[in-house]
C-alpha cells in the first residue's frame, strides 16, 4: 500500500510541481531569469499594436522567425492596411504568406478573425485590450477560433504589457529540464503553473519568457542539450538526474 501511495504522489508531481516547496521554485525561476537575462541581455519590447501582434503570432506558428518576419512584411507592403487584407481575395493573402508553414490554413484564418473582430467591435482594432484587465482581455481573445493560450498571452504581454506568460515549446522544454514544472505537464497547462512562480510584473514575466526562449534555441535544444555550455547546471534537474546523476 505504501508503494502505491508513493507512486501516486510521484505521478501527481509529474503533472504539476515537482516539489511542494513553491517558494523554492519561485526563487529558482527568478535566479534563472536573472542569469539568462544577464547572459543574453534584456530584450526590447515590441512596438506592434495588439492586432498587428495577433497577425504576427498566427503567422509564426510552426514557422521560423525570419520566415514570419518576411511574411508579415509582405502583407504590409502588398495590402497597406489590415482592412485591405481582410477584404482581399484569400488567394492573394495566401500568396503573400506562402513562405510560412501552412499558408492555406493561415490566410483564411486571419481573414476570418479580422471579420469577427470587425463585427464585434465595429472596427478592425484591438487597442481596447490595452485598457481592460488582463483576465478580461484573455477571456475575449480565447473566444476567437484558432486563438489558444499561447497566442492570447503573447498578444497581451508583447503588445499590451499585461502580466501574462506565453509558453512556447522552448520555454516549456527548458522549464521541464530545470524542474520548475513536472516532466509530464503539457504546454497549455504550463502557462498557469509557471506564471504562479513569477511576480505579477510584466517586465519580469517578459524577461523570463525571452530568457528561456533564447536558452532553448541556443543551449537547451531539443534532443541533445548542450549542457557543457550551460550556466544553469547547478539549478537543473535534468543535468543532475540524467547527465551527471548525483
């Protein structure tokens, strides 16, 4: 019976926090943020408005940053305004973004979102998200088809500086390796768990996101992490249990 109870507890930790000491996890999250921000530098805030950020984030799904930037620029040059893009033939929008993955899905999705926003708001504009509480803005965006937790959080944090954490595949993977969250936590569930470890401060949340994103792209990469180049090995559960078990 004791073994069964212990196993259940272990499984529960895999799907939540790996330790009940939340204060220690919060301290680790802040120390990770401090070290990586010092290493990579403080990232600049985006100057995009919320609607432009929504377009950018949808284009970025499963697409490299340079491809996303090129597709975004193509849309701006070709149509001149989001209203013109909304009303253009879908084939023209798809052609403008044909360098991203799944342009045949993203073009109609973007236009459908723009029509929905126009119908509900009376104009194609999401600047109101900057002036309402973050919970209200998140609920509004989450109602839109094709807009999930990561997109919602990215729009609200990056363009409105709201205290909400986007968790992409890099942030998710690095957080699991470090032991900030359990090894079986899904990317969607990681949003709330990780945000609860951080202060309710947009700059700190932004620094954490950018720090782990950069680290996941450069050092803590998928499949074969470059642990020999990592400055976080003393804090990392993966390093202590897999690379050099204690």
